[in-house]
């Protein structure tokens, strides 16, 4: 079983239930973030906390059981930061786009 890359382009709400869109989301013409969310998959223990908190941003890869960013602007900054803060092994980081590791 492999991850379908089209999941990153699936239509999902910009805001989580109970939250409203601000109109500042890049999809709606807002500004892009200056940093990217990055998961150090070698450190990740697969606890799934981040995927439960920010399900439009993180996905747990089924083969290795590690979290992965599937959409940079999937959730609000607050929700993404909450997901980062819940990580028990501190493997999710904000990095400037130019510092992201090559695939």
C-alpha cells in the first residue's frame, strides 16, 4: 500500500470545525508563510498526536508509521503550533523553505 499523492490536493475545509476562515489563507489570496513545517521522520515515534490535532496538515505514513506533512497550509497557524507543541519527542520544526532537506 502506498500513499496517494493526490491526497495533498483533496478538497478539505480551510478551517477546522468551529473555526472560521480568516481570508488570509494563501488559497484565498493571503500571504504565504516564510517557513515550512518539517517532520524529522527518523526521530518521530508515530504517536499520531499531530495528525489528530492538525489532520489537514499531517498524515501518518502507513509503512513506517511516521508522521509526514502533506499540506503546508492545511490548518491554521494556531492549530499547527498546537500539533507541534503536543509532539512528545519534539520532531516537528519550522524551517525556512531553503533549508528543507531534499527528498
